[in-house]
């Protein structure tokens, strides 16, 4: 069965550094999402992306965050200047078409900001 | 309160018993989904119910949706130790864009 993959599985960075988290969607999926989950807390929506532009974003997704599909396949989340509170699991999810379809989640990237 | 709140927060049952988890939400929705998460792992999609549906089944899972009460329930019948996980409801609110809002989850522990 096709899977969403994410790299790296674990990223450790210093506060103030930039990080890029990568996601390879399931082929032919058109809708892409990033979520984060702080340890022990609920999954929080960050941003959705469709047709090469942001569809929706949450209050968390401020100017420090950006997303793009640089090569038409990978879907990336960039955090420009990481803060301690950005430490979390970051999940990518992709969806075939339309909002009534299943979102398939990747295994996540654990980001640790020191 | 936030969109998508589950209760109970934690549930401990014996293997073979049924587990019922509830979810309430605030705004109108396009659909509601239930996910499972094993500790520290990714999310596994269990079932999606559209706003015009009232009940769906998938194996040992039964989901109901009451849009008038803005609530949903997930029933797992004949639970197994392997069902031990956190279960989240997630709503797609009727806001125009594509967005999914997760609840805080129910931690289910099934004792063998």
C-alpha cells in the first residue's frame, strides 16, 4: 500500500536555526497538510496546501513557517528561526482529492530544539 | 472549549468488553474522522463519516454522528489488548478551506 514518507525521522537543532522538514506524498495526491503534536498533547493543524498555494493556515503558522513543493513531489515545511517551543512531532498528511477522502499520515519528524 | 473534544479522557476496560468514546464539536462540519495513535507513533485513519450520514461500520468499529447535537461516538466492540492506543476525532469545519481540527483524544487501555 502506498505510504507517506517523512525525513528526517529526528532532527535536533539549536534555537534560532532554520530547519526544513520533508514529506513525500502518495503519488497523485493533491492535498497536503502539516500538523504538529507537542509531547502528550493533541494534534494541531498548521497548514493545508492545494494547487501550489496555501488553502488554510492556523494561528500557529506565523511568519516563521513556510511551505512549498519545490520540485512537484516533495512537500516541505520550513521553520526559519526555531524556538524552544517548536519542539514537537511534525506530521505530514496527504489526501487524494476532495475533502471527503482519507488523509494519510506520515510517520512524523521529531524536532528537538535546544 | 475547542472544536473536537473527546470524552472520556481515559478509559480502561477488560479484553472482550466494548469501548465507547464520544466527541463533541462546535461549528458545522463537512465530515468527521476518527484516528488511532499508538504511543509516539503516527496516526492511522479509522473511519470517515460525512455530515449527511448518521452511522458507519467498519469491522469492529461503529461510528455515529448527530449533527443536531454536534457529537459523534466511536464504539469498538469485543476489544483486544492490541486496541490499546489513543483515539482522536477530527473535524473538517465548514470554513471553505481545507482544515482538520483534532480533539484532545481518549486514551484507551485494554487489559488482557
